[in-house]
C-alpha cells in the first residue's frame, strides 16, 4: 500500500500514496514511536508535508478532480483533518467531495457505473454507490458537529430495498446516517415538534436492533495489538457505537434543560443522560489505550459534549431537589446515587485531556480541559448547595461580528455575547441570556427561565499558546465556588491579552482553526434554543 507508484503515474494516484502515508503516520501508536527514531526528519513533519503537498498540488486543482480516485483522495484528506481536530477544514473538504460526486453521478445509482476512473482495478476496489454513502455519512457527521447545513437531505441510501441487501452493521450505519440528517433538519426547524422526535427515536431503536445485544458491549482494546486484525474490527465496532450514542444524545440533549416537568420530556432527559454516560464509558478506555495516536480526534469532541450534558444534568438535578415545588419537581433525582461514578468519569476525561496537554501542548485538549474544569467546579458547588438558574432572549442592538464578554461582581457574574444568539448572563444565583433592547429581534425563539448550575459552559475565553501547558489543579468540592471567584481572571475578556499566572490567554478568537471549531457554539445553541416554554 505504501509502495511508490510507477513512474509516469497520474498526479492523483501519486497524491493518493502521499495521503496514505500521512494517515498512516498520523495513527502511529504512541507506544511504537521510538521505532521511528532513525528518521532524519520528525515523523509528524513528514506527515504534514505529505498531506499538504497532495492537497495543494492535486486535490485543489479543478482540472484533476473528475475521477473516482480523486474523490477517494478528498475523503482521505477529510479523514486526516478530522483526526487532527480540524473539523472546519474537514467540512470544507467533504463538501468538495459531495459536489464532485454529484458531477460524476454517484448520487444517481443508474449513472454511478459510468463514473470515470484512472485505473481498471478501481472498479473492483470501490463501489460507487457505497462511496456516495460514505461521502454523505461524513458530511452529516461534520454538519451535526459544527451546526452547519448538510449537503443534501436525500436518504436514498437508506431505502428499505437497499437495507435488505446490507449486512447488519452496514444497515445500522445507513440508518444512523439518515438519523443524523433528520436531526440536523430538526435543529433548523421546530424543536418543539415532539412527533418528529419520536419518529427519529424510533429509527434509532430500529438501527440498534440491527446488531445483537452482545455487540453493544464496549470492546476491550487494551488487550489487542495495534496490528491485530481483530483490533481493527473492534475499533470499527467502537466507532459505530460512538456514532450511534452521539446521535441518540444529540436528539435528546436539547430537551435536557427544558423547565417543564411534563412527563413527555422525562424520556428525553433520561435518555440524554444515558447516552452521554455510554459515550464517556467508551471514551475513557479508548483514549487510555497506547494503540492510538491522533486517531479520530472527533471522539474528543463527543466526550466534550457528553461530559457537558452529564454535568448539566447533575446540576439541574440538585436544583430540582431544592425546588421540589410539586410531585414532579425532582424528576432527575435518580441521578443522586449515580453522581460519584458519573463525576469520576468526568474527572477522568479532564485527566485525559491534561495528559494530552502535557505530552503535546494540544490546543483543543486545553480548551476542553478548561471548560470541563470549570464545569466540575460548578457541579461541586451545586452539590454543596449552590443554586443556579437560566433565562434567555435575543438582543436587538448588540448584533456584533465577534464574541465579547465581561466579568463583574468579584467574579460572580459573567456576561458573554455570542453573535446571532444573544447575551448570556452567568451568575451563581442564575444564568440569563438577557434582553438589553427595547424590542427583541424577530429571529429565534425566546428562552424562558430555567434554574441550573452552569458557568463556563459557553465561556472558554481562553486560547493556549503553542508550547504552553495546562497546570494540573485539584479543586476541593467544598471550595469550588471560592475557586471560581479566585480564578475569575480566567474568564475575563477585558484588559491586555497577556497570559495570566496560569498561562491563560484571556482573549479567544473563535475563528482560530485550533479552537473548539464551533462545536461548543453549535451545542450550546441547540441546548438554549429549546430551554423555554412551547
């Protein structure tokens, strides 16, 4: 696979070899990195140069793209960018693949067999219909993660007749992909439509039923050698489990903080908690394994979403226990006995991110760690009796192009402005997305008051500088609120952009390719847009 192409090979075929080399080096197991010590150039430099050369000279050349092999190259570039955590670049790349595939007729099964290839063996190696499905699958994953539109709403790849000829795993993959498209459509339409929620939930149940019960047990990758064929199968199995539980979580998380105690929302609240727990229980052993390098950094974003949702559920559960105004007031009280293990998982996620920071100064891990650390402090404060609440509405006169924020009241209040969403006021006694205008904007629904413990969730205004390391810091549960106040400078958007004593940069440019890629904003937008009454 890594053999040099013959002399005179087409540039696309040469770029394919470069991309294979880059992806191979990207996923090189950390435990075996010492085997590359004889290289004169650091292996990650070789990796970056190989992919960058293929992208710059071939993939971006419109005169060379009208073949099946070029779509394959673009998909490999997308995989590489996703593994690196560059979800925006991956999104742009896969959109290019969608357009080229449509030009070649891959979206029309009757014409896909006529698609142009550079090598005869490509037709035996690649099925155009399956390639089209994989392109759409990747597009929908990235669209959902970033809160951006999907390329096409067509779900022809999941028609009943097609599913009949699929293996059980492929059937589940296609159904989950269709679900991802419907969730994205719902997020752009009406989240109050519970009929749509029930339809999508039924599709996920049917998809899960495609696989036998024991398949859903988390595979143990620690006992597998990285070059073991069984390890590959278990990894694919784990990735499909991640994908399924991610869809389940994203379907129900928008209802997690809904203030209503109506039983019709209880199912979504409990399911969101369950799906988040399933994601974290798989993420921890996956990232603890030494058999995976930068493989699938997108999983880190899933852990971020799951840990945030789980933390919010526990904070809201504490609020419900204190309020308990009626018989349904503590519908999340069942979480009380699960708090120790859930918090243990969230703390382990934080430890995992901090380990990544220490070994690679990773900016994405630094931001996830920052948010998780503050969330855990808030959750601990809520467990000790702290109270939080939220309400939200749009602003009319603060429509700016960039995020802005301000800390006040001795660190007890944080105001964050997010374009197209509004101003979020965060304080120990509550959170509100406040309306500071006389007339609200017509776009977007108002979000009514909801009480919960929620602090730096939407406020990671911090960007790691290359080479900086996050300092480990233990937060005693009985001192969590004091810790937040004492570290209020970590939230500050004001003042000079000079790192503080912990190495934190108080300014955050959300356009930076190395930040959370908009995953956090997409998550919070879907969460807050449905926090209010119907």
